[in-house]
């Protein structure tokens, strides 16, 4: 693991996705896809009906975000990560479509981690609640689909040096667990999460 | 009898919404700095520094600290000798929320009903309003935008008296462990004890949005606040759940008398963006 940030570009190829290790600090440049709860639900419903998705997920890095509105002259408002766990029910289906990376915050279910390992996909954490700081890394925000969902629409984001930490890598190593263990002092009552 | 214009209430609420969402309260900012100085985890210190940078940028650019500008939760203390004229109180508050969120470029995160269409109301109304009547002729408005990452991890348990303080500790610890990184630690943890079901929850919410410098006036409950904070900071969760000793900035306890057979415990979790702003009319 590296605390010196590594510069990587998005979308991810297989090699990039698999090279990221739990605890690595990265700065991402390129294009990522914004999607969260309602968009995930719609995409999976479209797949259930046998329809094409409105965006190509092959190699895509999805960022779980619902930004606040841009003021005049800004590309976007505050844009920190939202809780990834709410997407868990839908995530394996999107990984089957070629999704290669996810950015959010918080724990994932074992089912999602299994699907990540199967497809060689890492999950990265951005700093939750640092919406104004992250906003400065987003240079362009273009709605691609489901515009009626407002802040929940699917959008392309052009990012420069977007900071994130690899929370769970493509082998299933979990940096939440690794990072917390040295500081856990609950004694007999310790039962983790 | 003193008259308060409904329009003045709307104006004040709109201003409070923008102030609360874009300006991290000074007490929270100072607490982040103090904890950063003590945090042994390098990653944890780094995150605490980023949160302070984030607050600086938000204030400078009048941008929300966090994109989840929440439901607008408003505690209203209405003096019994005050008379509201030119409109009704609830409508005036909703109008203020509408203006604050629309004109202030805050995110609209309210859906019209919870289960079926879940259509966004488009202006973040309605607000969640709690009114109490107090002596005097003033009107105190305390607005706390409450995001879902933290609110979703709140807990209510109806303990019984035999569960005692150990039961309370376990409910709080379990809630914090379940929240983990999802609720954006370091947290401010509001604990409501006693009352009945909804009174415990309201006490917890009031505790979660209290000023960070404050302590429960009863020394036994103030000691419980310290003890619970110490316990939470031994979970190892740390800033953003990536490990460290700063899992919470503060624990606040509020209580109410309760039934001889009851010990309700509510835990309302607030994230590090522990936003609150107050105005007195």
C-alpha cells in the first residue's frame, strides 16, 4: 500500500483495476460516471426488461454522488460521496455489465465483495462530507440519462486529481478492517462491526 | 402582545438554511482542530485536515460543506405572548426553506411520500418542524439540516429499567459500530433517554444538534457523556472509518422523566458536518 498518492486515469482497464491495493492513495483523472440510488434502480429494471443501458459501463468507474446545484460560473456544487451500501442490491448486476471501479463511502456486503473479486474490480472511498473540497476536482458535469432524477441523474464527470483511497481491492482486501484494527481497544466486548 | 410578521420568519429561515449548510459552526471547526492534534493515525490526521480545508472552501465560496443539505429540521420556541401576523407559522417556515434551498443552490433531497412514487418535491419542503411554547414574547428558530448518511443509522430501543446504564452503553456502542464509516465519522452522537418512544427520539435529535461546547447540566449525565465518548473512541473506527481514535467529537445526552417500567434509549447520529444555526426574532 502506498500513502504517496498514485496518479491513475479513468475509465479503468483491467491492469489498473487489479493493480490497486487496499490502502493505496490515488488521484484520479479522466471521466467517471455519477449515479446513485434511483439511477441504479432504473438501470437494473432496464436490464430486467432486456433493454440496453443508456450508458456503456465497460471500463466505467461509477461515483456514488448526488451533487448540490452549480452556481453561475461553477461546473458543479458540492459533490462528496454518498453511502455505497445502498447500491449493494444492484451492484453485482452492474459489475456483470463491465463496470470496473466504484467510488463511495462505507461498508459493502459480502455479496458485493465476491462479485468484485470475480470481476477484478476495486472499491474506493472518497472523503465523505468534503463536498466543497472535492467539487474543485470536477471540471465538467454532463447529464447523460434520467435527467428527471435531478441530482440523481446519470452524468459524466471530467475529473482532475480526484483524491480517493482504495477501501476494498479486487482481491477483497478490506482497508476499513486493516485500518481500524490497530486502534480498536474494546477489550472483551470487541465484536467489530 | 408583540406581533411577529410571517414574512420575517420566512426571511430568517431562508438565511439560516444557507448559513447552516455553507458555514461549519465554529464549535465544530475548533473540535476538528483539537482532535487532529491528538489523533495518532496519520490517515486520520490527514482526513481531519481535509475536513477543515473543506469548511474553509465552503465558507469562502458560499458552497455547501456537504452536498447532502438534508431535510430541514427546525426547532421553534414560540413565546406565549407573541402573535404571528400576516400568515401562518408552518407556511412561513416552509416558504423560508423553499427560498433558502432554491435561491441558495442547496440540494433538494425531499420526496413527497416515502414508499411509492418518491417524487422529489423540488424545493426541499416540507421542513420537519418541532414547536414548543415558552414564556416571553420572542421566537427562537434553530435550524439543523440533517443528511441521510447519519440519520439512517439512528436507533431506538425500548429498554427496561433492569438493563440500566450497561444497557444504555451497549445500545450506543452498537449504533456507532453499525454506522461505521457510513455516517461520515467523526460523529456527534445524540442520546435521548427516558420519556416515551417519540420523546426519547426528540431528546436524541436535540442532543445531536446541541452546541459542542455544551454539557448536560446534571453532573451524572455530563459524566455519562464523557464516558460514552471515551467508549466510542475505543472502537478504532476513526475519521471516515479508516482507523484512528477520533470516531466521535462529542456525545450529548438529553433526558426526560419516564414510566416506572421503561428505559427508552434513542441514538441520533450526526456526521462531522454537525450543522446548526439559530436566530431569535
